[in-house]
């Protein structure tokens, strides 16, 4: 660099190889600051309390124990208590979405991505459709892979990713995944996908193979999805 000259700009991230774009939903397509999870968490506790006939403190303990032992509270309720999973999903996702507002800038950034765009969520299709509708993004996605489709095996379990690949016939080496939970990107990286971590201040965002997460399974990190998508290099349509 010549003295007195401004530094050369950093090259844009190269996504020219990507044909399938996989996006997490919650805290990825909308900011974590919306804090919808606080509502979901409270409704999970209420569901456990109501259906198992325990007080709030016992319900909170069971909720967290099931999450630890079974991967999700839902899996624990299904395995231990025979709970109807569809009733659970309908109840816990019956939340107020007014914190989410339409995001036309993100919509434009997603619309320019060549190839297929898929939502891959540990929530339900109904919840995903409501959120996408609030954001004004529903027209930009080809499909939704939800927790029901994966047989209630959530990310980061490998079975969920195997279902994603089989159901969409995507080629991992030509796919990219965007996710706010660092640990959920490890199976995607293992499969050969390009991984992008939506870093935020929430404590669960940093959960990975290590804490702070081992960066080896994360190719790119951003705190602004719209800006990141607007700057990447894309393949030219044939």
C-alpha cells in the first residue's frame, strides 16, 4: 500500500458457490432484541404446570431438566409424560408478535440470492409462517423444515440435518446456513455447508462445542444479516 493512500477494501465474502440458502427463524430473521423467547419460555413453563399438575417452581425445574436430558422440553414431555406434541407447539407459540415489524430491506437482500431459500427451525410451521408474515418475507422462501418434519429431533442433532438434506435434496457443499446459535452450525459444517453465525448478546447465542464457541466450525460472523447479505459475492445466473 502506498503511504497516504487509503487501505484497500476487504474482499466481499465469496458465496458464488451457493445454490441453497438455509435460514434459522427465531433471532436470525428478526433481531434477538425482540425477545420473543421470553414469551415462549414462560408459556413452556405454563404448559408443564397445567398438564402435569405441578406448581410454577416444579414446572420450571422439569422444563430445564427435560431440556438438558432430552434436547428439548418437548422431547422430555413426549418421552416421560406422553404429551401430544402438536398441542404443546400450538400452546407455546401462541405469543404476541408486535415486537416484530416488516423488514423490506432484509426482504430485498434475500430476494437477490440466487437459488432456493429455506427456513430450518426448531419451531413449528405455523409459528414460522406467522413470523415470516409479520416480517413480510413469506414470498421469499420456497419451504419450511420444522420440528415436526424432523420427527421432533431438533437442531443440533444430526438426524435433523439429515432430514433437511433428504427433504430438500440440497448439496451441502453448495449450501449456506445462517443461524444465531453457534452450536447448531457444527453439524452443518460437518456436512460441508458454509456457515454464518448471527452473533448477538444473548447468552444462548454463544453455546457451542466450547464456550466461547470454537470458531473452527464457523466460516463467517455477522451482527447484521441485511448488511451481510447485501455485501456477499453471488453467482451470476446462467
